[in-house]
C-alpha cells in the first residue's frame, strides 16, 4: 500500500514538473524544487530528458539541498551535470558538505576538473579530501565521514553532555567514542546511556570496551556485514595505532548493500557489473554483455556438436530429440537456483569457512529429491506420449533428468565456493559458465544413458 502511494505521489510530482517545464514557469519551478525532498527530486529527475535536467539544475543555484540532491543521483547524471560547471560553482556546492560527500562528488569528475576544484578549497579540506581519495575504491576509508569527535575516558557524563552541545557539525552523535591518554580508541557509549547516567560518573565506568572497528582499507562489503550482523548505526574506522580516523554510518551502508546486490545480480545474469547499465548507450551495453554471451555461444556450439555426434540415435528414435530442451532447461534452472543461494549465503555470512560441506550436502539432497520427482513425472509422460517406441525410453528420460539436475546442483554449488577460494568474485558463477557447462554435461549424459539402455 505504501509503495503504491509513493508511486502515485512521484507520478503527480513528475507531471507537475513536466507542465511547469513546458510553460517555462521558472518561479513556480523554483518553489516546487525547494519544497521537494532531495531523494524524491532525484527520482523525478531521472525521467527528464537532457535539456530538462540542465534546465532544472541551473535553477538550483541558491537551493539549500542541492548537494543532498546530487548525492542521490546516479554517477553518470552527476558527471554530465557537473562537467559543464565551472570549478567555483562546484566549490559552492560542496564546501559545506561532509568530507566523504565531497570526495564522492570529486571522484566522479574528470581528474583535471577535480584538481581545479580541490585547489580552490581550504588547505585543511584539501588534505582531508586527498587522504580519503587515496584509499582504495569501495573501502571503508573511501566512504568514512571524518567529522567526528572523541571524549577522554576520565571525562564525567556532565562534562561530556556540555561538550556534546558544542559539536553541531559532528557526524552522528548517537555513539560517543572514548579514547585514552594515547588518543587510542578504548570504548564506546550510546547517547542514551550518557543521558541516563549520573552526571559525576566517569565515561570509563559506563563505556563498552569491546568496540567493533575496521581499518580504512577494509572492503565496504565487510563493513556492511558488520552493521547488518550487529545492528549498528555506525562503525569506527581506526589506524594501526587504534586512533579514530572516521566513521561509516548506516545510511552509507544501506547504499553499499544496494550497490553490491545490484552488482551481484547483474553478474549472475551475465550482464557485467555496471550498476548504471540502464543509463548507458546501446553500444556500451552491447560491449559489456558481448564477452559473457560469447561464453554461452561457445557452450551452445559444443552442445550442438555433442548432439550431432549422436545423430544416429536421433534417426533411430526421433522421440529422443523431443526431450533435449526439457533436460537442458531443468538442469540450467536448478543450477542457477543453487548458485544463487550459495552466492547469497556467502554475501550474508551464512556460508563461512567450516560449514560449506553441510550446505553442499543439503543442496545435493534437494537436487536428488527434485531430480527423482521430475524424473518419474517425465518418464511416465514419455511412455504415455510415445507408446509406439522402445518402452525403455521413459527410463532413459527419467534417469537423464534426475542425474542432470543432480549434476547441475553440484556445479552450481561448487563453482562459487571454488571461485571464492581462488579470490575471484563468486557472483560470476551463476553467469554463462554454470548454465553452459550444465547444457553440455546434460546433453552428453542423456545420450550416454540412451546408448546404454536402448537397442540402438
């Protein structure tokens, strides 16, 4: 219900923007922009053509939430809008933003343009941005907010609350990070705990000493897993001496989860891993998908060769050809299902080192149950439909689909685990590799069983 209501609101908003743009009603457009939430504006903005996007963005010169709106957009749109802007305008947009938002915007720009913008910032801002942009892409350091503060462990709760009131620019104060005399992170306390504890209590007496922290080079997917597992609102990022560098907040983690899930889904579908693939041109789309589909093409050629080598069987019992699509299709489907489950399990931490064998055995049991069930059904159908052929046809078809599905589950389950051992992204496992190998093995197994059981 809420989803349908949101769609209705966006549709009305999009139509209103469309009417005002056609009438060139800039005053009304500016008022509507100011009243629209940045996230909603970003959704509507994607429906505009290039000229309309430029027109709306040019009106946002003095709008307070322009930067919030920008970070909600796709990278391709941000690059297109800012590439025609002069460095002074970009500085105006990002100068009051958090360091991670600044580095995010600058990371999208061309290198020469980004350097021109950085040169116009204050020296301390330049150093912070260059430090963050120096961390690996998709790492905790690249996405952390540096506008955080710490409190000394000998501070009382009353003093901490008074200090907190002066920290208006700090990033998320739901957690208070507590340090020792060496400025190393030694504990954390929630704002609720601080507010409900007597004012003369020392922070060291109420803080939680076990702090889940990450290093700046930690992969963002690992950070997201920590937040999801422990339900944190933020994760501190520390250096080798446990000194606090910044924090990764839950709103950034939500974006990471969405981005990583999109990448995995695209890879499993054999469409590359570009999250903005819908914004690319037809030729760019084709180039990305070409190598993945080439693997399928190779597999198809091999499968066709296998079928051709058993041409004498097909000439003897033409009914054999009728079941080839079923065997290939069922094997491909269950193989993709298994690999998707395994990849998802690894991404969520449900499949870890030590419990892989149990999961594999479970998947193989599932494959066996489904294979036997559909094997019996298809075998009975084969005997009923082709009553005038060899009565062993039903057994051949039944055994073929049973073993084909069992092999498909094994390939779909083992491949992601092997790729992970080789330090290769497991999401590629459910692409053409799994489906193609299952097609070849399924057809080959079908004809081998037919050759053994039929009098051909």
